[in-house]
């Protein structure tokens, strides 16, 4: 019998991220600010789970060596790949940003997500 115990890692009711800070990779003359909180990380399995939020704006991003699954908790955004493909997402959507993806992330409304990244 295992001593492993389930526990609540974070609750949205009490989640308190640090003050939002201007993203250095802002794009298109916008000024998005963001903050993150890693709630759980397992080095041996290369998994990181946490929360992130961002104010409206656009910025470049890439997923190199990592797959990311996000659950949109609040807001609306669009991922625009370097090849021009657009993926709109909003509250309640579960989104995969695969290893090798790069492009622009447009945040249309204050955005909060829960993320799980898996290093490949």
C-alpha cells in the first residue's frame, strides 16, 4: 500500500500571481504584461504544471523541445503560426501547442491559463 496522497496544488479562488511584468518580446507596438506560477514540477519526468496570465497585446513565442497543453481559464487569444495558421481560443478551450511550433500569440482579453509542459 502506497503513502501517496492527493492534494490541491492551487485553487483559483486563492491563486495570487506576482505583479504582471512587461514582456520583453512584445510585438506590433503592444505592451502585454504577464506572470506565472509553477505549481508542480517533476524533473525526472520533465513535466511542469502551473498557471499564467497576460494582459492584452501580442508577442512572439516558440515551443522548442516541449509540448504544452493549456486550459484557458479566462479570456480570448489567437495563436498565429509562422506559416499563417490561426487558432482562436477562449475560456474553456483545451489547446495543444506542439513541439516545434513558433509564431505570434495575440491576447485579445486579459488571459489566464493552466498549463502543463512536457519536455521531449
